[in-house]
């Protein structure tokens, strides 16, 4: 197969005869039994992964503690943004506070809520994929991709994430996309209204995903008008969308009236352009998260993208040729041929999964170069964002040429949403331990599966394979893709090996943290006088909940960029007014912000100097013998007047 023919195949992925059907009819007319089996498989896999990883999520030393602390404080009558600093929309913390009011303040409440979001997001992803005629297996693969990365034992998971705003917005955003795609084929006002209502809820949850929903709704309105040229329909659609967005507008209007736009959008939302965080630490964090425009890296990502596409084209051609020459026709024989064609990827995955965690492979750079790179490009290419851009531009190009169709509008809508959601992590959309791509890469992966499926169908057509065997080849290869995803990215709960039981529920963490946390909680309970007189820096607010206390300031965490220099005196005044007797400072590594830690005077210098002038170190928790590196340490500083009194 020449490069030219392969390029033509990719460019012609939506125009091949016999491979596409009207999407609206396809989505509604598939046999219900296989659909419900697929949905049951998705729910069952989610349940199995939840059981296997239960409690092995998050990190109570950092962001996850906020997800417990903030809704618990809302129940005490505190107002978000005024009494509690918060960088996202208000929906998630108030929803969690409602759940706490109904079921009690407990980690299990958050776990079950997160699991519901996980299952809901996976099912909606499956329903979205169905619009694009991928077959049952192909439509299931993106949902399984979400599940295999959704339970990872770090802060970037769906069950107990660094922010429930991210998980909730991902679910609501995909639901908004689903109804927008349904409107493209059905033209029912109800579907557009539901998409607008869900988009409004996303705006109340997380800003960048809310923006993507707004653009998607605008595109859906514009595309409907351009295809049908009906002014009455245009005005009706605009009115419906405005009505759907009214709850979000009313919610923010209430907060702005109660507080001010400056308090919400600049003092709390640190990602708003022009804030102190965006002027300083965002220059470090955003490139680390994937928003980079390094020419050499862009070129490498494009090369990896071509490698991934070429790999699938070659594999598809090999399988189809084997099926033709050997006369294979049974489901089992074609599946065996498909899985065998991917044997190099299976072998690489097995070697990497078995040897790398044990340290046998050696240097991570060597392992990545010779094992992971060839494997990952076929499973989830580094340049997947470029595939999304290609898909979107191609769909928009087709849309401008009459006659338009619902399928083209759906392709463009999916591409626009996926591009806007994924852009902040454009170079880091692969599931890894340290990236939050799990909340942003699923729409992009749906597009990747669509392109892979259409490449496979092209290979089948080019060799005149009959429809039945073509369906079996496509389903088998995509099933193998799902298997490789699970093999490579399967969650490893042993990363958090030790259980820690609290009165608010149990969770797993590092062994030294599990030993020291109860000691710190006991210290806080024994030494507080007013429930607000112990300051923990830089995190976690979870300790305040476990100790039955409140943070002495509305800034319950002090991470680089959260507190602007002009706000430091306000923070100091709040701490002083609550008569803080002890300051606990953890050795939290803050290299992702370009600083070593708070205790090294890396940031918020006025606060640091005030603490050093008014408090004296009197002890510490940790490090424990044989603790993993870096060991967990918390230094105890006592107010100087108290120290002199003792």
C-alpha cells in the first residue's frame, strides 16, 4: 500500500459508499438487544473496576481534601466565593453539600456520587459514538477507554477527583453534546432545549467546558439555519437556547448581586485572563498540562500521528488479506486473525507492563523510546489533537458544500466540542499518572475511533470484502484496541497500599501518611481552643474535617498563585483574628509551580515572613523509618507567646 493511497483513504473517510447511513435513522433503528447488552457490559466493567480499586483514589495531601471540606462548610452556612475561596463554578460544591445534608458528611457519599458520574459519562460516550455507525463494538470502545482511565489511583480520576467540578462538567458536557447531535438529525426543539439546559449547567460547573458547550450550541443554531434557511426556525432556536441558559445566568446574577463580579471572576477564578495566577504561575502550569507550541514537539506529535494512522492502515490491510486468502468466514477465525495481526503491540504491552513497574527495563527514557512509543501511537497517538483538528476542518469543509446532511453536522459538532475541550491539553491527551486528560480526552478519542473504523472499512472495500466479514474484521480489530487499552492503562491500586480509617470513612494512601495522619488529627483535636486556631499549610483542608475544625481563613489552602500579593495582608488578618496558636507546614513538593515549597519562602513571602516572626518551630511529624521517597513530614510551629509561657 502506497503512502498516497493511504492518505486518500484517510481524507475520504466520510465519502465512501456503503460505509455510512443517515445517522438519525441508524441511531434509532439498531436492534435493542445488542444495545442493552453493550450498556450492561459498560456498567458491569465500571462496577468491577470500582470494586477492584475501592478507596484507592485521590490524594488527601492535596486537592482532594477540598472536595470534602468545601461542601461540609457550606452546610454550616458559609457562602461560596465569599467565605470559601473557590476557583470553579458553584454547582458541584452545592450539589455535594446537598448530598451531605441528605446522607451525612462521609467519604462514601462522594465515592458513590463519583461512581455515578463515571457510569453516566461512559454510557453517554457510548450513545454519542453510536451516531457515527461504528457498530456495537466500535461504539463501546470509547466508553471502555474512559473507564480504564477513570479509576486511576491519583487525583485525576472520576470517582474521587481533584475536583468534582471537572468530573461533573465532563459528564454534563457530553450530555449536552449528545442532545445537540440528536437535534442535528431529529430537528426536535426538545433536544435543542435539553442541550442548552445541560450547557447552562456546565457553565455553572467548569468554565472551559462551559465555553465549549456555548460554541457547540451556537454552531448547531447556525448550521440548522444554513442548511434550511428558515428565519422562523433560527429565531425559535435562539429563544430555546436562551431559555435553557437562563438558570445559569440567574445563578451567576445572584452571586454577582450578593458579592461582585470582581470577587467571583477575578479573586476566586484564578484562570480568568489578567489575574495574578495567569500572569505568573500559569506560565509554568499550562505548558506542563499540555498547552505548548514548541515547534520540535509539534513536529514530533505530527509524526507520531502519521505513525498511528499508518499502523492501523497496515494492520487492516494485513487482516483483510489474510481473511481473503485463507477464506476465513467464522467469527472466531476472523477474531483470531485480527488479534494475531496486533501481536507486536500485545508483546510490547506485556513487556512494558510486567517489567517496567519492577524496574527491570531500566531507565524510563529507554523504556519509553523502545517499548511505549511504538505501542502508544496505535492505541492513543500523541498527536491525537491533530486528528481532531483534521476531522473538524474536513467536516466543516463538507458542510459548506451542498447538499448538507445531518451526519456532516454531527461530525462538525463533535469536532468543535472535542477541539475546544482538548485544547488546554493538546500535547498531553494520553492517559498518564500525572495529567488530568481523563476529563478532556474522551471526545477526542471518539474521533480517533471513528477514523480508525473508517480506515478499516476502507481496507475492506479496497479488497472487495463482503459486508458480513467486513463487520467482523472491524469489530475484532476494535475489540483488540479495547484489550490493549486495558492492558496498558489498567489502574494499579497498589500505588496506594495502606488503608486509613477515619470517622468520615476509609481511604488508602501511602504507608507513612496512614501512620502520621491520625497523629496529626489527634494533635489538632487536643490543641484547639476555638475550632479555628490551627493553620495547615499549604494543604490539605481534609485535616480540618477529620479534626472537626475549620480553616482560620477563607483561603483554606495556600498554593502558589491562589493568593495574590495584595491579598496577603487580608489572609494574615483573618488568621490573627482567629487567634491561631499553631501552624502546621507540610513538605508538599510544589515543583509543578516552579517552587520547592512554602517553607522555603518560595511564594507568598509576606505570609511566610509573618509566620516566621510570630511562630517558632517546636516539633514535627515524620519522617518515618523506611518511608517512601519523598517522606511525609509536617513541621509544627507554635505562637511565640505560648512558647514563652511554657
